């Protein structure tokens, strides 16, 4: 297609056709949009949504696309106008795109999966004490310093924040790239202190990769990432981070409805670093313990754990948390986890529903835009609480509100729970 002609396309097909003519993948186009826009958060998932016309780019994004695709801006603007006109003429259609078991959208599923496994292999070698070679096309600094580690952590925090706001879709390969980069830097570094800090970063990145895989419901990948993360934390001599990772594994088992495994992991975390755990971290562990007890149907154990969690949280005021743990020791998270625990109790005994509803409303009120994904998950739990209470109309209302948010998020876990809720409501 000549660069100046749109061939009457609406916007999605135009972007896809031009991208393929240029021989670019969705991943590569996303990288170019990051460069053009000055934002590091444009992902393959966003490009995929443009092409499927699930989202129409803003005026600024159209300008960035025009540069990246070497197309006249007015061509893209006309195509966007065509898409809007078509939307007005037809009701919204359900997405026909296939999402695989790893939660990946569009093309290049196998390529992304290989990249994840490649980063796991590289990091595993380094953690075991073996060197890993620099990959072709990757230029490492001649001398690896603590400043490079700081930059790596800054990027890790950027993606951590992205997951909280948008969900894990579309960024797993970015995090895998950082993990592989950290592994190559460890091999290239000569200073022992820097190498130890890089092992710590590998542990943190693998833990983040596991969390993203959980959100995409790629559970085997999540387990593999957690195992790597724990090994890296041990190699770095960081028992505190190791205990944190064990607690995150416990949270994963909650999602899989395996309460006995959850309780066993929480006990292991206590043994690993009891003296180093902050009051906020103890509160978070007790919240997870309450939820596991709810899955076992033990209402008294839930009540006891929730009370202890609240006492620990009061003691945590003013304490400072590590980057990797900060999102788990908030007041919103306390009410979210304990509210979800009472929802599980309410499924068998509706008298627990009012407590669940009260707590989840509090959690939702405490969540800002930076926690949009978890806020929407809380809304799903709230709708489930209303349903358990027999308040079907309220459940439908909250479900509709959650559904309005889903287009801005990329979370397989959230999508599945919302679909299951819709089916139950009817």
C-alpha cells in the first residue's frame, strides 16, 4: 500500500497492513512508539488493541503512529473517523481474538514464550554460578557499576507500576528482557558488591515476572519464576526478600484455591525471616492467612486472623517498605484481602456478606488510578458479596461498573472472574 493511500480502510486494518508492509512486528512497532512518544509504557498489547479496533488512538497517539508508520497524519485521521462512524452504525461486537493459555494476544505467541524461557534459562545459569554470554545485538557497558543496578531497579519499578494500573498483558516480554539483561550484567561485572546487588535485582525481576504470569493465568510459568526468584534471593543473601517471595507464592496458592499449601508457605516465610518482617508485612501475611482460613470454611480462624492483621497494621504506621513490598502493605490491600475472605465465607453462610461488602467498599474507596487493576478486582469481589447476600440488582450494578473498566485493563485473571460472575448473575 503506498504511504499516501488508505484504500478506504478503517483504522485497525490500516495500521496492521502498513505494519506488515514495513516488516515490523507488533512488539517492534510498540518499541518505536515508545521512542517517538517519549513514553516507555507503550506495549504490544496496545498495538494489538488498535489493530482489533478495541481502542481508537488519541490525537497524540495518531501523530506518533504517523511517524512510526511513515504515513500522512490525515490518512490516519480519516481512517479513525471511518472507524468511529462504523461504531455508531453497529452495536459493539464481542472480541473474536483468541487468547492462549498464557494470556497473550494477537500474533507472535510462540516468539514471546521462547523469550520468557530464554530469560529464565540465562538467569538460572547465573544464579547457579555459571557465566552467560551476551546476546547478539546487546551492548553492555564496559564497566558495570551500582548506577547500572539503580537504572535496572528504576525500570523494574516502572513495570511494577504498570501492572498495578493496567494489568500484566503485553509487558511480560519487556520484563523478561530486563531479567536477561540483569543476568548478562552479572556475568560482565567484576565488583563483588555489584554482583550481589544484581542477584538481588534478578530475584526481584523474577518475582515480578511470576506476578505478571499469575495475572495472565500462566501458572506453570509463575511457579518457575518464583523458584528462580527464591534461588536468586538466597544467592544474594537476602532473607527478607526471600520471605517476601514465599508470601507471594502463598498468594498464588490462594488464587488456585489451595489453602493448605497457602498456610504451609506462610509458616515457611515466618521461619525464613521472622525477625526482619515489618508490622505491615506481618499484617499482609495475616490477611492471606484469613483468606486461606475462609477457603477452609473456618470462620473463627478468619475472625482471629483479621483482628491480628488490623493490630499489626496500626503498629506499621510510618514504617518504610522496600519497593518490592510497598504495594502489599497498604490499608487498601488490608481491606481488599479481608473483604475477599469474608466473601468466601458468605458463599456458604450469607450472614458474612455484610462484613465483606463493608470491607470491599472501603478498599475500593482507598484505591486510586495507579491501582486500577486491583480496584476492578475489588469491584468483582464486591459484586460477588452482594450476590451472596441475595442483592442481585446491586450485584448487577457493580458488575456493570467493573465491565466499564475492563477495556482499559489487560488481565486474564480479571477477565475470567468477570465472565464467571456474569454467568452466575444471568
